[in-house]
């Protein structure tokens, strides 16, 4: 299975990301509408990467609780923070991702929670893929 996303950046700097998703078909934003100081702090790539990691992780967490037999899937709150560093060649890369997830757990569901928690300490599809790194092929052409 593969997933395809399409992005267009207009001449005036606005972005449209077609996700091909029924739940979230399109993301649009225009960083050029912001003042330069605000724009400098947007870090949109990091924010979208964190959103993807959180969405995958929390979905896996919630589905595993239900699949494990938890009596109810309570609200889940999660946050993520990413850090970056420069290497010896002065290339910047993301080096650390902190995820925090919390939810109410009934005493009757504590064993299911602990089983799910233990499994997710090994990551979800997105976070585990990031841990292991992803091969990237680049194809850049003038048309």
C-alpha cells in the first residue's frame, strides 16, 4: 500500500496540499501573508511532521485499547516536540522527538492499557519509521 499527497506552491507563496483523504481532503496556508518575523518562526514542516506522528500514534493507541477489550476509549490528549541540530557539514536535521500521551483509564482497563502502553513504547507506524529512518529518492526536474 502506498499513499500519495500532492502539493502546489503558487507564485505568491500560498500552499495547497491535496491529501486525497476523505477526512481531511486539503490543507491550505499562505505564510507570505505573515510578517517576516512571524513567518521565520512558523517551522511548518516540523509542525506537519509532528501532526502526522501524533495522528498515527494516537490512532494506533486508541484502536489497540479497543481491540484489547478496554471498556471505553476515553479522550486522548497528546503533544509532541521535535529538536534539531547541525551536523559537522552544517546540515540541519531533526534529531529527537518527544511524545507525551495521556488518557483516563478505568481500573478494570488497567491491564489492557499496560499491554498497549508496552507495545507503543516501540512506536507506531510513523514514529517507528522515523526511528529507523526512511530511504528517500529525489526526482527534481524542470518542465
